[in-house]
């Protein structure tokens, strides 16, 4: 199974190709906020390095948030555009899922808490079992109102004691293989936990 993954939610664009659990290629932008201008060239280069065409890809995965509003939109828009001329299955994983998957091998059968910095003294939070089942919906919480399970494994950039790992396409590709087999993935719809600051009245 050939998987193409890309992430644009964290101010960088990254792309990866994995085939039956083996990485074939990985690329990332060097400078922040270049997702829109660099993403498709990164995808082309990553496929070329893997010696595959888009027609050889079985699954295309993208992160759908949380992250910067612009970054989330760029990745999903690219996936929706590619879907028009590809027979691959297109899916989305949340950043919570990707980081929970990374934590699984390090958590020693503990539950996992993914905490992501939401700024404004707030944190995006979601809990997973040791088997990566979602224990609750993702929430936006004030730092002073956090009620953490002291026995859970903490990962993400939201708390000082967490394992600070950023989502990228390489981690996404590995998580895609796992969650695809479990049937635990999402449509190409953004995960916006915090509502936009600006709204338009119709």
C-alpha cells in the first residue's frame, strides 16, 4: 500500500511517501509560511524521489487541525483539488491522532493526553486510551482549568511537562497506515475547535 501524506498546519509544509511501512521519501520547507507556494512542488519532488506517480498512490492523507486557520485550509484545499483527478482514497487525521500514535510506543500502556498550544493562555486537549481510542472530544480549555490525569502520558507543545513533538508528514504517514486499518479517520473537513475571531453577517 502506497501512502502520500502532507501537512501544512504548523507554518511549514512537509510531504512524505510510505510504501508498506517503509519510507521512500520526505521533504519539508525550510522557511515558515510558504505552504501555499511550495506544497505542490514538494509533492511532485517527493513522488519523484519515491519513483512513483500519483496514479500509484492508494491513500492520500492530510492533517485537518487544529492549527493555523490558513494552514489547515491550504492542506485541505490541495487534497480536495487532487481528489478530482486521482483514484486514491483521500482521508484526514487530526493532529491529536498523529501525536497520540507517536506516543503509543513511548507511553508503556498508559492513557495518552495530547495538549496543543492554543495561545491566549489556552490549550487544545484530547485524551486517548493506550489502544488509541478517543476518550473524549477535543476541547479548548483555559490553562488554569485543566484537570489532567496524572497517570497519562503527555505529548504536544501545550504543557511544560509534555513531550514536545511537532506534527509533520512523516509522522502523519505512519499514523495513516495505523488508523486506516482501524477505520478511524475523517473526511476532508477542517477541525476548528476555536471559532474564527471575525464573522460575516449575511
